[in-house]
């Protein structure tokens, strides 16, 4: 019993230390977002609000241009435009990334099952497909640009309707699906491989069809794996910058592209406003993390209870 | 033979006479540059038979606050609405080049810094404006030759000048005027401290005007460490200031066959000077861009700074500044070449508006350019406290609003003088490759990892390779235009 | 009359299901949409990249259809380019350190949290946060933290009792360390998650069996749990390594590849050549070399890891 206590205490100590490491940068960012220019990089560091420095909403007002912060007074047109742009960036990202990630997960999992149970595509298929991810996207961006902007002509010539790809939602979604499929396939393959075939055979012997076997036997066991895969793919797409920069704008505007504009604002870094943007953008992510974590836990315990 | 020529000549003259006046009549009516631009735009719309027109401008996000009101005004005057799509200035070159490849026609106007022009022209994504200018008659004869040359590439006009970023040297007036300091300085160096004539003199000032926190500095107690100097030493910046200093040795960077001349004694001396001055700077300067350098100076941490002209306005008016009213702007120092003092500044950025080749209404785009950069509008832009356009036209020296923006009347006079001697950064195709080679080697020298001679030798070698890769004949041709336009004044080596 | 329509519908439905149940359909159907997508979207640009790498095309030299032929010139140039070779070396060193630490820390944290205990939820939530923040934001954040007069130096000063003023972003060595640290901070959650998922999916029987036979915890770990985790470890290594080798956002945002070239990874090198210098053909050739290199390394590691697993499986009955 004593040993258990000590072990538990040690565990909390180690985990707690990592919590500090994780939260320190986040804390600093939120803190800086409330600081005035003189306090951003002062030495000694200003830690506590109201004690070391005067907190201010100046940075938030600046990124939303609410009320204007310069001598020239209010600039109505930009205030509305600025706020709209930030919301549009978030909305576009959410829509594109969610659709692409879910679609990628479904298609990839189905294929991973086929590969695991039937060897679809041959022995080397998983490896060839993985090479897709090994090419740094930077260079492929230009050929993609050439290709995407000439697709309308190609389709028109083939007698079809005019299919626009450049700067469209569907263009980016399809591209994100294609580029994340290799990971989905790989990860789901490993998780599905871990499910013993005997379980499925047993179910089939008892008269269940393929689809219901998968639904009732395989799916629950890989659910946690699917959640992890979905999360990973979601994050990859969420942070994807290069392809979005090259192949979208202005109709489609994802968050990473939008945020990069602020970064280069004044030949470098205005820490305050950037911290404010960072905070605004991180809050929903933290909330999402909390929600997902609950499902991850459920997924794990579900798997264990079954056993 | 003569008779035939005679008749041909007569016919030719008659034709010319008929066509000539018609050509002259092409000039758009209007007493001022701006008026002509507005009339030209209105005439264009009339020709199209529309009342309104939409254009798109790719804009540096820096101008997001300042530009819109001018666009609104333009819309009211002409019915042409210009929508802006902003990018950080680090992304715009890539986006312009992407447009060259994709030919989307999405943008009518590109806005970036002056050095982008050669690559944009060679990529075939912008159009020359000579024909439009012949009709619109913009006026740029009063701006210095050096700056005016940046509007052209290989003899053709592509953009208008609207932002004088020529570097300035700013000193701390309050420190320079300390009576005890003045006496001690004079005793040591044989002259009164003040705006230096040469780079060496600046270094002498830096070596004198520094101290530690708490030290008694000629009658005052230093509240914090005082550094002698500040100048850009970071990646993407250092090489710009190097070019100004090098030009003050009155030497060109390439000869007429595009052989680099930077590894000669002048180039090595320039690098050595910059390395030497670094010892008076805060060591953190290696990672500093503008948002770090500016507040550091404004909070009274150093005696002098060589940077963009906006420092003066910033140090006088920004939040948190402790040196308001204590700044002494100076004409950039120089070097003594063959007995003469040669001062040279550099134009390290500037603002550039180009018309896209794939625009559906290039003429409409042109009229906006002429209007916004005209003497009247241009001055208003420069006087705008939200904008980042800085003075460059002589007429701006008399504008009280502009002096008000910077908080200092002397400053405007000084920066206009700096404009007169501000050389452009290498205005050739592939200039960013040349810059990068110089930058990386300079960084090695600044950090003390290689000697200045080695740094310049390597740079020269890399520059030769770059020139060969781009095409030596093309570069030779373009460089000839540059030198003959007077961009580098009377520098030698061609 | 109504009964006549229903049997036909259900007949149709039954046939569709039967058709799906057929093994030949089941094994091929999932492949089709995937192949279609990949071929139509990625194959052409990829082939185009190969073609462009054989030209001598600069964007400032007109459209690619008019560029001169280069053959293997670009490839030879890349292989003899010091900058390129150093970038390769640097990238592997960065990725090596970063991934190694991420695996170790992630695994350690996973071991401590995969079983239920009080407060587990809080830890899980918090640990996930870094990887869900957009890299640009992480970039700003770290550039604030790592400023010479910033909080990290401040904390270090408190911990060591001295005035710590490490120039994280402007000194050659420390800038490299900073990039690796930032990557570890951001991506350890991923390895952590993969390991937690894997550990909790381990079947309990072999472990119970080993304990019953008298094995100690350590022996159980080494000889039972670890081998069973092999596929998961392979995944974690492959995925992290592949992304780490392409690292771009962090060094770009923190130091733009500087000071000098200290943090210029391969992606930054390629970006600079393609987007700043407009040397598209050269960048294409270099990136194909990179592709070959990465593939070789990754496949080699997979093969090594899998081989060990196969050997183990032969030993167990």
C-alpha cells in the first residue's frame, strides 16, 4: 500500500513536470496578449498582471480593429473586413479540414481492411503509397499550380462541364484527402492487423455477413485507433500551409495562410498582436482537445472492457 | 536619287505632320498629374461603356490600415473600385511568381518592394507603362536620379516611385550636446562631436559614447547600459546596409562584363568596417529586425542607429519612447575617395506598384498608379501617419504635415538629401540570389567565423556562378542600362 | 397491389448486399476511389515535377514549355552543391534528435497514463494541446519565449542562480537546439497518443500468463509487451520521422533558416531555391534526390524493425 502511494506520488510529479513544460509557452502567449509594447521583451521579465505590468486590451482591439488605435481615428471599412476575415479563415478551415479528414478516414480504413484481410493491391502497395508523403510539398506546389489551373481547359476539351479546381473548396478538400490517405492506410492497417482473424471467422460461422462482422467485431476494437488516426489527420490538414498558400485565395482562405499574413506584418514580429491572435485561435483547439480526450478515454476503456 | 529621296522625304514629312498633332492630342487633358489620371480613367470607362469597374490589387499587409481610404477616394472620383488582397511581404514575391506560372489574371496590380521589379519583368508578368505615361504625363523629374532609375528596367518604365526608404543615421542629440562630453571628445579626436562625415568618424563616436549602467557619463548618471551603435546585422537585413557602405567607396559592384568588383580592397574594407562596428552593438542584434531594433533605440539604450527613415518618427512619437525630441538625424556618412568625401545611402526597400500582364484592364490599373503617386497624392500618402511611405520628393520638404508626422523639420531636409545619394540595391534579375550569397557570407564574417577577405572572395565566386546560370549576356545588357541611368551616380569600375 | 412493389424492392436490396458480400468485390471496391483520387490528383504533378527537373527552367525565363533541356545537369549540380549537402546533413541530425526524444518522452508518458487513475483525464487533455496548435502560432510563441530578454532565459536564470542570456535565435549552435526543442514540444503529444493507444490495446492474456509463470515486471515488459508493441512503434517512428525530415514551419518562423545557414533544413533550402531564386528546375531535381533519400532511409528502418519482430515470432510457439 505504501509503495502504491509513493509510486502514485512519483507519477504525479513526473506528469506534473511535463504539464508545466506544455503549459508554459501557452501561458506566456496569453500573458503577452494582454501586455503593452514596452513590456513584451523587457528584462527582468514581467510575470504578474497588475503587479509587474498594466494589462491592456490594446492588442485585441488592434487585431479586430475595433475602435481604431491610431491618431487617424476610426476606419469603419477595415474594422468589419478584418473581423470578417478572421472568422472566414476559421470557418473555411473547419469545413475543409473536417470533410477531408473524415472522408480520408473512411476511404483509408476501408482500404486498410481490404489490404489486411485480402492483400489488396499487392504486398508492396502500402510502401508505394507511403512514398507520396516523402516528397517535400514545396516543389510539387508549382507543378500542382500548373495542373490545377489548367484542369478547367482539360475538362472543357473532353466535352465535360467547366470544372474549377483552383481556389475552390472541393479542390483543396480532394487534395487533402489524397495527401493524407497514405497515413490513414498505414495506421489503420496496423490497428486492424492487431485484431485476430479468429474473431471474425467465429462471427461468420455463426451466420453474420461481412459488413455486420466488421461493424460488430472489428470496429469496436479499432475504434480507439480510428480516433487517433482521425485526430492526426485532422491536425495535419489543419496546419497545412504551403499547398493552401499556393492553391487558394482569395475565395478560399484557411487559417494557416491567414495567420501568416499577420506574422509578416511589420518586417518581423509585433509580439502583442501576434500573441492575441494566437490566443484567439488556440482556445477552440483546447476545447476540442478536451472533447476528444473524453472519447479517446471511452475508446480505450471500451476496448479493455471487451476483453 | 536625291530627287526620289526628296519626294519620299516630303511625303514622310506630310505623313508625320498629319500624324504628329494627332499623337500629341492623345495626351489626356488635365492641369495636374492627378487630374489627368482621373480624366484618363473616366475616359477609359466611357470607352468601355460602363460606369463602374472592379480591379484587384495584391498588397503588402503593412498597408492594410493606410491604403483603403485612398482607394475609397479613387472610387468616388472614377467609379473604379480596387479590392485588396493582402499578403505578408515575405509571401508576395512567391505569389507574383506563381501568377507568372498560373496566369490566372486574378490580380491587376502587384504591390511590393522595388527590388522585385527585374524578376517580375523577366518572368513576363508585368507590362511596361511607357505608352500610358506618354498620354498621362506623370511628373517625376524632380526626384533624384538614383531613385528615378528604380522605376525603369532595361530602359522601359514599369512602376512609379512613392516611398523613400533611403537609410538615415540618427544620433542622440542630448548626449552629443553634453558640455563635458563635447570637451572630452574634442580633446581626444580634435573635432566637436556631431553628425559624422565618414564611417570611421561614426565608429569613433560609437567608441566614445557608450557606458555601463550606473556609470557617471560626463555629468549624468546612466540609467541603463548605453551602447555606442545599432545597425542591422540579422539575416535578410545585413546585406542591404552593406551595399550603401560599399557604394560610398565610389565603386560599382560589377564591371561591364558582370565581373564582381566586391572582393577588391573596397569590398573588404566595407566588411571590415561593419565587423568592427559590431563591437559597440548589443550582441543580441544578430537576431533583430525592425520591431526589436526600433524599441531598443527608442527606450534610450543606444547612442546611434543606422536604419530606415521611419525611426525618427517612431523615436519621437511611439508609445514607450523616452527620447522624444532628443534625436539628431544625419546625412549618411561616407568615405574619402581620391581626396573627395563620397556619401552614399541605400534604398533598401521602397514601395512598388506594378501592372499585371494578365490584367483585363491594364489601362485602368495604370491610371490609379499615376494618380496615387502624383505630386499631390504622393505627398498626402507620405504625410499619412498610418502609412509607411517616406519622403523622397523635394516638394515634400516644404510640407508642414510631413514634418509633423516625423516630429522634426530638420529630418525631412536630411532625408531628402539622403535620397539624392541613395543607390538602389542590385536592380538585376536574380538579385535575391546575389543578396543571399552576400548575406550568408556576411553573417559568417559578422560572427567572426571567417575573415572579411574570405567572405568577399566566396561571395564573388558565388556571384559569378549566379551570373552564368542566369545568362551572362542578359545581365551585361541589363547592367549597362542600370549604370547609364545614373543609378550609382559616378561610381567607378564600369 | 401494394405487396407486388415491396418484394421487388427487397429483392433489389438483397442483391446489392449479396453483391457486396462477395469476396472479389469486397477486396477490390475500397481500392477504386483511392486509386482514382491519387492518380488523378497527384500523379500528374509528380510526373510534371520529374519532367521539370530535366529542364533548365527558371520562372524568369518564360513558361516551362519553352525552357531548354538539361538532362541530368540539375542532379549533378545538386549533388555537388555544398549548401544542399549540408542541408541534408542538418536535416537528418535535427530529425534524429527530435524524433528520438519524442519517442522516449512519449513512451514514458504513455506508460504512466495508459491505465486508469485519478486525474488521468486532465493529463490527457493537457498533453494533447501542443500538437493541435497551428505551427504558425507555435512559431510566434517560441520566438517570444526565446528572445534574449525573454521568459525562458528568465526561468533558467532563476533555476541556475546566474544571469542567463542565451541568444537562442541568433547564435549558430543554440538556434539549432531551439529548433529541435520547439519540435519536441509540439510533437511529443503524437507519439504519446500512439503509444497510449497501443498500450491500452494490448491483449491481457499473454501478460497474465507470463506473470503466472513468475516473470517480473521488467521481464514482462521486455519480453512480452515490447514485442507486441512493435507494429505501433514502427508506426510512431515512421510517421514522426517522415514529418520531421520535412520540417519547415518552425525554423522558418524562428530564424528564417539562419543565423547564416545554421537552421536551413531541406525544406527551407528547397523553398528558397524554388520561391526566392525562382530556380524551379533545380529545386525539382534536388527534391527528387531528397525523395529517393528519404524513401531509402524510411524503408530501411521499417525493414530492420519488422525483421526483428519476425525473428521474435519465430521464437514464440
